[in-house]
C-alpha cells in the first residue's frame, strides 16, 4: 500500500538513498534532518509511518519517538549505527516497532516498511470485524477492543507491537509459539530473518507485564504463562 512516510535522517547520502527507494515503491516521503525538525514535520504532515535515525542533531531519535508517540500512535522503524541490545530496548521502550542496524540493504528496509504497514492494516481490520473482549489471568487483564492492558489493576502502556505480540500469545495461553510463527502473525514476515526482533520485543514486554508471565523455550519460542482464565 502507498503511504506517507516521514524520514528523519541527518546523513545526506543515506537519507537520499532511502527516500529514493521508498518513492520508487509508490510512497510519499517527507524529510527532516534533526530531532526538533522531525517532531515538527510529524505534527504538520501526519505520516502513516516514521523511519527514524537514532543519532540526530538537536535531540536523538529516542526523544523524537517518545514525543511523537505522545501525540499520536504511529509505527516507527528505527535506524541505529550500533548493534547494541541496550539501545534497541530503549527504542522499543519509547514506542519503536522495529529497528535496522546500519549498514542495511535497501531491499530489507522496504520489506520492513511494507510489513509494518500491513500489520497496521490487519489490526484495523481485526478491530472492525471482531467483538471486543476482556480476558484475565492471575492479575493480567487484556481489553482487545480498547487495546489496553492492566497488571494487578495498574494500567500498563504497551507499544502497538507489544500489544499485538501479547494478544498473539494470549490467543493460545500456555502453548509455545515459535519465533517464526510470531514473526508471521505479528509482523507479517514470511522468513526467519527477524528472530532477534522477536527476542527484543519479548524482553520489552516482560519488563512491563512481569518477567515470569512469558516463558522461554530455548531453541523454540515463547509461551504466555497463565492460570485459569477469569
């Protein structure tokens, strides 16, 4: 699907190459080159998706992501020069949905963008076609219609991807879901190239709902640990 994409990247060569490739795939690309400019462009142009570099003049991409998510939830693909798990977890905590480490292949960037856009479409279709429901297990409560989550009666704010990941696990509580299945159902990917993305989002989800609520089966995947539904 064609979309309006905000690209916030201060490196001219990388920014031009990304903009050209996204435009060639039918997207409208709006450019910004620093943190304050990225926030201003987001408010002015209301993009469908944001491609956001972490290292930016003014203030960094993590701060940009935090500010724009406070205005309106939007899928964010972060670009990072360091393959550092701590940096990735910070990005996911402030609302990023996915990340790519530089240098990256343009084909992979386009594929990630397309997958994010498809996921947004699927979430909207699902919300329109299903009856909202609330399910609870041992202090964990999920309202699929309102897309809200509570742990021990305290509301927990999940990113859109974290919520979709939790709902996917909660659809089969106790069952082990492979990373490949989670990639296909939550991200819309048909290959196993993003298993680290799943692992990073699981860590972010555990930090918010409790580490003991998601069980790891090494070499296989993850399961939501619950008692009897209430």
